[in-house]
C-alpha cells in the first residue's frame, strides 16, 4: 500500500508540475526572449479559466470551453502586446513591472465587473468524473490523468517547435542574444507577437484545465504566478527545458512536502507541535528549494545566456 | 439694492436655521450597522448567504430594529484580516457605526475584535465563533447567535462515536476555526484518529491529502472545509472513488445548499450536523425558508438562517433597552436570556454563545430530483460549549 501512495503522490506531483510548466514556459519565453517582466501572465491564465467556464456553461461542452479559452486568450494576448507591451520594451524592468501590474488590476476589476465577485463553477466533463484503475490496487481520477496527458503532450509539442522549427530557432536566438539575432535578420517584432500570443494560449490551457480542480475566481492568477516565477528562477530564465525541469521539481516537492512531512513530524514530536510545524514547513519547502538552487547555481539549472 | 439682498440672505439663513432643529427632532435616530463580510472569492457564498438572510429579516421587520430605522453599511473583507481591519476602522471612525456584524472567518474576526471591543461597540456574530472569545477572553461586547466553532464538530464526533467507527482520518484548514473544529470532533470521538491533517486555508487541490486517506484506510473521514474548499474537497473525494469506500462525515458547513449546488449528486447519502434545518417546525423558520426561496431563488444554507437570526437578536435586544445601545448590560442580557429565532427559542451561556439542539441531517435526492438536506434526528439537546466555565463575565 505504501507503494501505491508513492505512485499516487507522484502522479499528483507530475500533474501539478505539468500545469505549472504550461504557465512558466510562456513566462520564461517572454522574459528570456522579449526581456519583459510580465506580471499580467497570471491574469491571462485567469482569463482563460473564465472564458472556458463561460463557454462550457453555455455550450455544455468542456472541450469547446478549452478551445474557446485558447483562442480568446491568445487574441487578448496579441492586443495587450500591441497596445501596452510594445511601448515598454525599451524601458527598464521597473516600468514594465508597473505597467503589467496595472494590467493585473485592470483584468481583476474587469473580471469582477463581467463575471461578478463569486467564483464560477467549471465542472469536470461527466465522462471523466469517475475514477479509473491505473494499477491493480490503485484508482485515480480520470480527469487528472487527462490533464496529465494534455500537459505532457503540449510539453513535447513545445519542444518540437522550439528545437525543430525556424520559429523556434529565432526564439532561441532571441533568448540567447537579442541584439545579435536582430542583426542577423530575425524579424524580432513578429517573433515577439507570436511568442506572447503563444504564452497567452499556454496559460489559457492551464487555466481551463485547472478550473475544475481549483476554482475560477478573481485573483486566481496571482497565487499561481508566484509559483511560476519560482519555477523559472529555478530552471533558468529563458530556458524551456529549465522551466520543465523546474516545474516538475516544484510540483513533486510541493506535493511530497504536503503528503509526507506532517506524518513524518508526527512521528518525531507531539501531535500539537507537528500539526503546527508540518503544514508551515511544507508550504515553504519550494522556497527553500529555490534558495538552495540560487545558492548553488545563481543562473538557474539551465542558464541560456553565457 | 444692497439692503434688499442682505434681507433676502437673512431670511434664507433664518429659514435654514429653523429647519435644522426641526429635522433633528422629528426624524428618529438611524441605527447604523456595519456589516463586514466575505463577499468575494472562495468564501463569498457564505457571506452572501448571511447578508441575504440579514436583509430578509430587516424586510420582515419593516427596515427597523428595536423601533429604529436601520442603515446597513456593507464592506467586503475579501477573507483578508488586513482588509477587514481597515474596513472596521473606517466603519467605526468615519461612519460611526453603532453596531457591527457579518464576519464569516474566525481569523478575520480575531484580527478586528480588539478594535471593535476597544471602541465600546457591540459585535453580534452571525458566524465566526472562535474558542478564544468563549473562554477567558470572553467580552461584554461580543455575542454569537449561531454556535461556538467547536459545536457542530462535537456533534459529528459524537455521531462517529455512536456509529462505532474504530478509526478516523480528520482534516481541516490551518486557521483558528479549523483547529477548533478538530478539537471539537476529538472531544466526543473516542476512536483512534489515524491522522489529523491541517491544510493551508484556501487550498483547493486536495490530491495529496486524498492519496494519504486512501493509504491510511480509515473507517471514516471527517473533513471541515467551508465554501469553495468544501466544494473542491468533496468533488475530488468523489472523483477519486473514495465515496463508496470510506464514509465521509461532514459538518453542516461543508454539506449545505451552497456546497450541494456545486457538487450535486455525488453528495447524496452524506451525513452532516447542524444547529438548523430547513424543516425545523416553527413559524419563524417557515416564513424565513419560504420567503428566502422566493426572494433569492435558491435554497437557504445554514449561514442564511444565521444572518436572519442575527437581525432578530439585535431587534430583540434593542426593544428591551428602547433603542438605547448605551445600556450595554441590559442589551446583552436581554439577548442572553433568550430570543425567538429560526431554531425556536435560543438561550445563551454567560460567554455569549448559545445553548441549543444539534441535529443530524442527510443529503438526499427528493422525488423531483432536487438534492437537499433532510433532517434525520437530534444528536445533542440543550448543548453548550466547553469554554463557558472559563468566562468571568457575570
């Protein structure tokens, strides 16, 4: 049975990590390629979840909701890039932080006005809302398995795009040396627009898929944005591979910390002390991980720039 | 010309001056109630229910409490103690609220309690009932019309004990009411608690905890998760296929209309505890349930009854003192000696917490396909709380 627990927690960690990857891949590309600190990334994630919930509610089809979320969020991403980000590319990071923080406020208030202050309901599609047996002795939520599969599929797809296509080459070139890439004739303006729309679309997928597991509500983007930043700091800014490794690390460490630390503490000390210390330490575990990585490898695990 | 204008001004001034005392005399003083509650985010369903219940009671009372016209000043605390503190400060200092109510979460209440009590303003709690304010820190200015935090969990602990579940896995969010909850459950459950888990307040993904439950194979699971946390926990518990394997016991907070609306059929069969039920047979409750359904087009949860009762309690207390809130002890004692609520006559301990019955309910699917809570039986009769003896108030 202990083996079953470990497998199940591993699946949980992978599923959470892959969703974090969808978010942090976009964030790391925008930061690495465009050199823009995009705090509004979480707002695009929130927008994706809201659109998915609305369309799924109207059409009755969860997957139609996901599709609509991707298209709508990518479109909004293009508009935001053209109207706001393009003006702050040449500015320093502080200006970008201010501009994109303002976007968070605009998106949050906008969502409050359009959808109201209460959380929206996005349900797991009925055909997936049952457990399936993954091992003889272990059942697991079918929906979470699908989320896992979609996340893994998108990760592979993203790798193929980054490493096997011309666009991917431009993106990598932009990430490692922007000035040189521009000098070599890479159409930076178009690449920026595509990268931003792509990152918006990926975060919309994460928002729509996590909607039924978490809750579709105002402010949902900020919680997960912090984790996404932790991931890209661990992985190395601009590196998609780094963000995949970082996301899986954060996902499994966070899940394992919540699952195994409190019972471990309960064996070592009094129940009162354990119930105080266990959850507290479990919640700071990923930040400890980040601190250790920063100490050992300040550039992250897979630094892009020399 | 100039003289004429001066004369006109004088006449106008005189008219204005004569108006002022006339208005002050003929219009009775307005009672300003500061209603701080969680109206957005994952706990919004709770705050909105309490507010709607409170407003319904006001309508039933002709928008007057104890004969005074009422102005309700609402503020959203966003389930954030800091936001609540600044809202309370504003209500007390700028708006000069006469009385405060509305807070849902105990950590929010504990963050503002000293501010309210220190200003000599009454706080009538429709929900949060932390153990801190029930024992040695009980306060003249604090009353809870609903329950002490431990109570519903004590009832479910007693039920688990009666059912003789040998082992139980218990969970709650890591905040004062979560700790009160599991303390209350353990006070009456004498079986073996195989694991006592505290999760982050507001956590929405319970996959790690559910895996632990599956591995621990308890005979029963008890989980206190209000609002969106409860919706997610129960959904994920059902999706993991545990509903058929390990009975899930819940307090009414995690199994009332707000959660049922979101989770639906998977909840059918779940037992839960409450101090109130839709079917409680008394005229106040019948009017409340019928009008609530008609006005808001949904089934009231226990929170709505608590909001309704808070208004009734304030009305009852104010009547006893002729609308004069400065007669504090009399106001308080009038409520403590009992008022008629949606649960019938409710009496109180000296610490300001109720002595009342606690019921067992079960989620069932009615003939027309609606999933609702049905009253099954009574777990405790005239049950108080465990802290009252430590309260030094007379």
